[in-house]
C-alpha cells in the first residue's frame, strides 16, 4: 500500500528547506506581532495585524522565489503562509482578550 501523494507532498521538500525557507517567515511574523503589541494602542492592534500579515506574505514569496530548490515550492509557501496566519490569529485573539479584561 503506497501512501497518498497529497499527504506526503509536504515532506518531499525536505526538512532543511523547510527550516531555511519557512521558519524565517514565522520569525518575522512573531516579531511583527510583538512589535504591534508594544507599539500600537489597544484599538489598533488587530487592524495592524493586516500589515504584519502583508509583510509576512511578501517575505514568504521573496524567500521561496529566491530559493534555488524548486521541488516543494507550493508546499513550503503554503506552510509559511498558513503558519503566519495562525500566529497572527492567535495573537489577535490574545490581544482582544487582554483588552477585554483590561
């Protein structure tokens, strides 16, 4: 029984390429979320997440295009963007929860 190609497609790109192409995008998203938390006032934090996501999306595209490894490009790009969206969503929910109780 062979594994489903759609399930294994993510792992075909290799761990080294994921670490060098996806994790930096997540780090930029995390840094952006923290900066938004410290710099932006309570009313504008969630709206500022759009700018953080735009920067993460732009960085994800640039990093993936510059990378010379073409196999797994779509998988790495979708993983980078999905992780960034999840990080920003968790931060937005956290910021709204803190603002509600503050």
